């Protein structure tokens, strides 16, 4: 493999281990593209894609630990309802940004409300879930100097935000 980072493009359908579809790129105009080695996709998938060639079609199983991680009980917290914005209008599924146990910014979801106590979950929604990617490799090319400098893909299938 080249020492320069590559742009890898692929179509995918993501399911959980029971076969329920979570996401797909197949209804988009272009495949999903990422800059290799930049942590832009989950580690287990990136390792598997690095071994494939254009035209390859595979089902790639990614264990939760190599995807969005395992459930972290430290990220399940109970807080008084009055400590949250709009306490009278809280509903399960509402989201708040707050500091995690190590000072990092996390997105917390309301997962339960019992009286004046609200249970928040700071885990990624797919934490603890084994994933299955049905992928089709559509492109592999060397990254441009500009892409490497910016840290993301440009052009068709890439990000456009200049």
C-alpha cells in the first residue's frame, strides 16, 4: 500500500446483526468517500476496506468494540429534571450536549423520565451493536495534496464546504 493516504469510495448498506437496515448510501447520487487513515469511519470497517480492490463486493462484520464501542455505564446518568433546558417539555429522545466524565463534549439522549428524575445516555446510539456492512468498492485513488492539507475528500462524492 502507498505511503500517501488514499481516497476510498464505496456504496454500503448497514444492518445490525438481525438484518435491520440502519443506513445506506445506495439512495444517494454518489458513493461514500473518505480519506484513509484519518479516523473518518469506524476502525473495524476501515481495516477491512484497506484490503479490498475496486469492484469487490463483500459483507463485512464489525464487532461493536471495533465500531462505536461497547456500552459505557459511566455515560448513563440520572439528573434532576430542573437541571435541563425546558424541563416541562422534556421527552424521550431529546438530545443535549454536555461534558463527559473526562471533560470531552458528548451528546446525551433522554432515555427515561421518572417524575423529577431524567435518565440521560451519552453513549453513541450504536454503541454495543455488532454491525454488518454490505459494501461495493467503487473507487480508490491517491489523495491530492489539498485533500491531505484539509484532512478530507474533495470533489465528487467528497465534502464541499469552502
